C-alpha cells in the first residue's frame, strides 16, 4: 500500500512539474501558456473572463488576486512558484480546452460545472461578455467604464467564426489599447506625459507614463487614472496648468506603450528633475536610474 501511495504521489508531482512552459508569463503574453493560466485561474474562481490566450487586464488582476491570497509577491508575473501552486490546486484538461478553442467556443466558467456548460455554445468565441475581474471583484481597472473598449471584441451574433486553415486553436492577439482604460483615461495620461516630459527622448516619455501605471497598480496610491494624476502635489504639470495642454501623438503613443507593459524605469513610482527639485524628501528616495533629465526612484 505504501508503495502504491508513493507511486501515485510521484505521478502527480511529475504531471505538475510539466505544467506550463519554462517562460515567465506576464501582461502582454499570448499563446498556450496564457490559455492554461486562464483556465486554471478560472477553475479555482479567480478569473471569470474569456479564455482567449491573451494576457490582458482581466487576467492581470486575477493573477494579482491569486498572488495576494496565497501570500506571494504581488507583481502580476507568473513564474515557477505560481505555476507550481496552480498545478497543485487545479486540474487542466488541455485537450478539452484546445479542442473547444478550435471550435470557436467561448469559455467563461472552466471547472466546477459539466464540460458541456463549461465550453459554451459552438461559435461563441466572439460574442458574450467581456473579460471580467479576478476573484475579489473590486480590483481597479478590470472593466472598461461606460462603453469604452467595446471595439476590442466582437459584438455577438450566431454566425460561425471562420476557422484558421491549419486548424490551430483560435487565440486572439493582444490589442493595441488595453481594455479597462477609457478614451478619457488615455487622453488624460497623454496630457500628463506631454506636460511633464515633452522635449524628453521618447523613452523618457514612456518612463513617465510607466510611473503613472505603476502608481495605479500600487496599493499605496489611488487606483484610477484621474485620482493618481490629480493627487495633490503629485505632478508639476497639474500644479502649473500644463496638464490642460493639447498632447501630441508622441505622448499618446508613449501612454499606449506603457499600458502594454513597457517600463524603462524598473517599476519606479517617483521621478524628479535634479536641476529643479527643491524637496529634500524626494532626494531620500531609492534611485533606480536616470532617463533624460529625470531620475526615477522607488
């Protein structure tokens, strides 16, 4: 009996060890690893969006909620530790999921119900509800306000989606503008970047936009674009009125790049111009790097 038990445990560990591939899965990733991640998170109730193979904002907040509940570093990065925890706590029927994707079905509740209900009606992949939030439901920016973001997915209907000629699973590509941010959010962030960093090299503009995104994602700052930007004494462009200037295309593109995961600052949440800074406090922050005229720090 002990030998049989040992063999069973060994078999389970072996299967878990081969969950996912070796790459780190993060926001902006696409492919089979993301399909598996979404399915496993959906299996244990952390994700109720569509299994589509695109690591967008709904998946991001589901990952963060999982990491928080399991006492892990909350960073949205899916590495070996999280993969092992997911493999141990969930089941993943790869053949079933991949076959449903080939048929153009939309998943919104993998696990917990019969497989007939899990996979959704045939041809439903482009219809129905949009990606939802994670388990807690109150995570910021998981749903686009009003009707924003509606162009990122199809509008429903009963027509059958055209299948790829090679019969590969239907895995969508990441959109240029992430869901969860309205046109007003994008514009306001572009105004802030233009006011704070026009004249800076493009990487410096992306860096300023990344700081705004990092603050939105940080527990120590507000969790909406407007609240972060208009927080008292947070940005010079707000204090001197430059926030209301018309942004250029470079500023808007920098915002889009930052929202899609580009962060040349290394997760900075502060920055300052050493030539004009008058606050002793900002000099006390841990500095990461200098980009253009700005020093970025924690």
